[in-house]
């Protein structure tokens, strides 16, 4: 982020007390409640909303080199604070956040008088908690080997969660990379696909009481990226550290920190409806920038030849075509993917960047993160994993006018890997370069923590639509899962909006799309990525009507406001996003039957808007509508169809 205007008020009448456990803390509206207690020296917490249980008694604690902080602990004291914070984001679902929460800090000690503090911040729909460690003996470092942290769902809850892949599996042993399908309403305790638990974020339905979204934030080079272990039939999902085989087995699965030490935040979003799940900002609320931006980083839209035309398109002439496409659509960027160093070369790349700049288009270049922790052969290689080589390369990129990098093929969530992410980001900021990660972990608060971080894949993304007909056949269904899961906690580089029927360069072979054009256009708004890489190709300019091209030329990628309108995972979803005074409403149908909806859009009451809707043949049609004074808009969505409503 280029600027942060952050006002933080922590009220100074904090109350310290030695009263007995359990202790409770509520959100400001008093509906969300966390209770912290201990039984036989083992700390725990519970979460309820409006008097209904959403997390039953769940374990707390750390297993460390300093000692065991999971049992035989003695309660010492607790303190309470009120927190009020206003901050600004320039690459997220909202631009200004007013964060209000109540904080409870509970202190425990072990037999050696070393202290474990558990900090809970509770807002109206979000819980964030973390641990702090300090040593009575003056220890200067600690290794956290594992956590006792768990999340105990009610036993009739169901899951919308995605499995953790096994290390050194998948294409060229590049997994885990957060590219697995989600479960749909499965009973808790159902074994995961690979027996390794589940990645964050994890969505659970608490019968008819509401929804719970579990994730983490504030993960950087000082810790590991965690996951959920296998759940049991009682609904207990333990927090687990990385698998030993991640990062090709190099590096420990534990986290090493200087003392006093703080862990990342674990987050729990609770709602009786899906509105708080979609609109949550908790992953940003409790983190701070790690460093200042060296410049103002530009977000926007990008053309990307590789996603449809694949490796053969990484040549000078085809890249000129996609630069011209970006210029024609007023896009800000072109992404040039793998093998550019071999197929175009460095000297000609300088000329290509100059040509793009002459068209008012900036260039993003692809790099392999390797290294040697997977077998992916794509080049450029061995430039991002080594600090001197990385800085030399970034200096050259800055010199020739490249504005961003896409770094691909990481290897898991060990602390060593998290340090590589951070090292790339820090060095890139020194050279004014924005960073996108692919084949990567979930971003955990990184949009606020790292000003030049743009977006990450960490999803079963659109490349699979090109590779696999089954993935393309479930494309519409998946689009109704991701807004409630992966994309609600972080930027997601899915690379949406395909307007060719067949996803190949010749348009005669390849996978066959069944979604409508209006559906595809809606995903450009539905999916949040501050730099959105589109699946468009040069022929779309002549084949699509002017009103489609006009929408693409106007479509924002970052937002001032986001509202959940209606929907259910696997069924349909409608979101409304605002940029300035203009509203963009995206609707997609994830099912294979038509739907007629009466959509309530009070923000559009009495306004004139443009409606992009499904034609009978699946092409996008357009008309102008005047919304009534109740803000009601009737929508008909074809099977796997969609719609976009936007104002000027």
C-alpha cells in the first residue's frame, strides 16, 4: 500500500484483575462472546453468538523449547481494553475500515514462572487471538514445536473446506500449493482427501444457526503457515504445522522466534447469515505494515497470453498482440509468462517493454521461485531464491521499466519458505516492483503488511479450466464457493473472464465452455484481485459487442465498499461493489437450471443503470434500466449464467 493513514486509540483505563477464570469478552454490540477458562491447568476458549454456541470448548496452548504451555499452567491475571482504529486500504474489498473491538488478555505461567499470554480481540462478528511468550529466566529465543490450539465445532456442523495436499506431489512435485477442490456441506469429521487435514480458510455451517469462517493472519518470516488437522466426529479440528516433506524436506516444521515472542493471529468470523463472512476485514484489522512503500504501486487489469494460448505464445510477435489488446481495452498491464528469457531474450525484452510503454501498457514478468525444491523446469530460474542474484535481476528490471513480477512454484508453509516470500517482497520494494505469487500459499494479511504485494493464486484457478474439461464443467459451481471461502480473506488471482467458447489458440480444440458470456463478465467483479489477469484473447475485440468492451474498459479491480446481496455456496451468489460513486453488481448461477430472482439493491434505488444479461444463445445482451424506489431488480439467470449491473 502506498499510504496508510492509521488512527489507533487504545483506551488507557485498562483493567487488571486477579479474579478467577472463566472470563468473558464481548463484541461492541454484545452479541459475539468469547469465554476463556482453564481446567486442570489446561486453557480453553468458547465462542457464542446471540446465545448460540458456535465453538465449543477448544484448546489453547503452545509446546515450546522453553517448556510445555498446554497443561499444568497457573492462571495469573487478566486485563481488558477497548480498541478503536481507522485505517485505509488501496487494494482490497473496502478502502476505509473503522475497527472497534474489545480485548481480553489472559496470563498463565508454568512451573518455571515463564509466561504465556493469550490475547483475544472481539469485534461484532470477528474473533482474533494470538499468543505471547516471555521468559522468567531471561531466555532470548524460543522454538515453537507445535500448538494445542483447536477449533471445536458443534457436532452437527457441516464443512466447506479444501484439503491439504501432500508434499512433493502434483505436477513436477510442486505441491502443496492450495489448489484443491472444496467439500460441499459434508459432515464434520469426514476424512480429508489426502489425510493431511485442510488449508485455511475453512467455512463451516452451524446447522440453521449460522456460519463460521476460520483462518489466520499476520504470518510472516517469524513463524510458519498453519493448517487444520483432521477433524474428529466430535467436531474438533486441531491446528497443525507444516508437513516435514514441504520445501523438499529442507528446514524444520517448527517456528523459531526471538523473545519476547508473539504468534500470528487466528481468526474466527461468525454470522447468522453469510453477510459477515463475505464482508469481513479481520485479516487486515489486526496486522500492521511491515515496511513503507518505496513508491505508489498501481493496480489494474492485465492481458495474459499464456492462459489460453499457452507456452507457444511466449514469443515477441504474440506478445505484441496482447500488448495491443491491453491498449485497446485501456488495461494497465500485460503479463508475459514463463520461458520469456529463452524465447524472447533479454535484449528483445527491453525493446518489448519499450513498445508496451509506448502504448501506455506496463509489463509484468514471470519467474520461477526455484531453487531446487521442486522439479519445475520453467525459466527464468535460480534468480529469486538467491539474494545477490535477486537484487541484480531486480535492478535490471527496474532499469528497463518492468513494473511487476509473478513468482511461481513455491513449496509449502515452513518458516524457511515464508522467509523467501518476505525476502522477495522486501527486495522488490527497494526496486519499485510489485509482486504476484503463484503456486503459492494463502496470503495472510499481506495486502496490508506488504505495500508491494498485489495478489496470489492459492486456489484451483483458471489454468485448470484450460487443462481439464471436468474443471471447466464445474466452473460455475466453484464460482459460488470461492466468494465465501478463499476470496473473502485475501486477494485471489483466479484469472477470470473467458469469452472464447473453446479455450485454445485455434478455437477448434481444447476444453469447451458452458458458462454464458454474462457469467464470465460477472466473475471479473465477483473475484477480487487488485491486478486482475483476464482470459481474453485478441479475437474478442472484433467478436464482442461494444457494450461488452465498454464494461471491460471501465471495470475496477479495487473497491471502496463491498456488500453481500444474496446467495448460498454451490447455488448462486450476488455481490455489490462500489468504486467512487459507481456501483458494480455481479450475479452468477452455479447450478444447471435457470433462476428467476427479485434482487434487492437499495443502493441503486431510483437510479439508472446498465444491465448486462444472458441472451438465449448464451451471449451477453445489454439494456438500460431504471431501478424502482425500492431498489428491486428482477433478474433471470440462465443455467450457469450471470449478470452485471453497473452505474456510471
